C-alpha cells in the first residue's frame, strides 16, 4: 500500500511539494505584523533564527501576499557574494545592465530605486538571505546606497535574514551607523510543545487527513527529539510515515518514531 493512502493523505505535507501547507504559528503572525509595518515605514529590517526555524518559508509566504502592482521584490542569497557581485546582481534584478565599476553601478542603482518610488509609485523590497555571511564591504555600502535626500527619507525596504550571529555583526562599532537605521528586528524562536503539536496536526489537516496517524506518545517523542525545530519535525514525521508503512502500521507508535530518528541521525 502507498504510504500516503495508508495514512489518508492527499500528499506528504512534511516534504517540499507544490502544495505547501502553511502553519500560522505565533512567530509567523508576529513576523507578518512587523514586516507589514516595515513596508509602511521603509528602511532596514533584520530577521534572525537558528537553522530550520522557517525564516525563508515565512518570508516567501509574506511576499506572496503582497500586491505585485505596488511592490517590487528582489531576493538575493548572500552566502558567497563579493561586493562587486552584490552590485551586479542588484543592478540586473532592477533591469539594469551591470557596469564594471562599482561607482557606476552605485549611481545606476540609486536612480532605479528613485524611478520605482517616484515614477512607478512602487515600493522596492530587497531581501538579502543568509545575511550572516555578508561581507563588511557590503554592509558598509548598504547605508550609503540607500541614503536619499541627505538621509532624510527611506525609499526602499531592505530585509536582512540570517542566523543569530547576524545581530553580533551589527553590534560591532564599525556597523553602528547601519544598526541605527534598523527599524524592525525580530528573532524566531523554537516552537514550544503546544505549538509543535499544532504544527503536526495542521500539516496533516492541510494534506486532507481525517484519521489518526500518530499515537499521542509518538507525537510527544517527535516534539522532544526535534526540540521544536520545524525542519527537524518535518524530517522526523516524513521518516516515521515511511517506516510506519514498511512496518504495516496504520497508526505510528513511539518505537517507529525512534527507529526513524536513529535511521535519520537527527540529533
């Protein structure tokens, strides 16, 4: 029997699918409120959280909710970019032909930002993911690049998302000018036990499930082992579904969860 059929699932909600089941946790609701505030005020925002806490997923769902005629969103993963690569990527994302000199790209990017704001009446939202890997050269340029009318107005939104050490970077004296420009800073915590339980239930419900899949003790085991990290919950639930099906279990028990945990080496 196919494991999705055995457990009454239209699809597996614990792996990446075209159908993404969003669970609106307390962190998600608070983050959406703050992001909406950020786009109204404009300026710099910072989002941090440990690996697997769902930062990128939350941002992606928020972006989908935005009016595309009012907002232009640019997403740049920052893990390996040099300063020049950053300028080139940003220029190309704005529909510009990148120059070889940084100063030329700088001027062209500023003009493009002003064009979006004044002529197109659109808010530019630039999302820099994995921002904990940002080089000092890029951070030093960000405040200057988005400085308009002698620093009297913000004409774009810059959201920096990354691991918690990003905040340590902003605490360095060299980045104090940029830190002072941050208007929104939010840190995503692990899910507590109640939220973790709801997370699993909402994922199953979103996949069309109307039957019991996990014993209560099995869910407790998943919560304890994953420590409330959504990515680990997903991995463990996925492995448990596969293991439970292989063991011909219609309801997954604690032994199967622990076997899945040991096989997956989640710890």
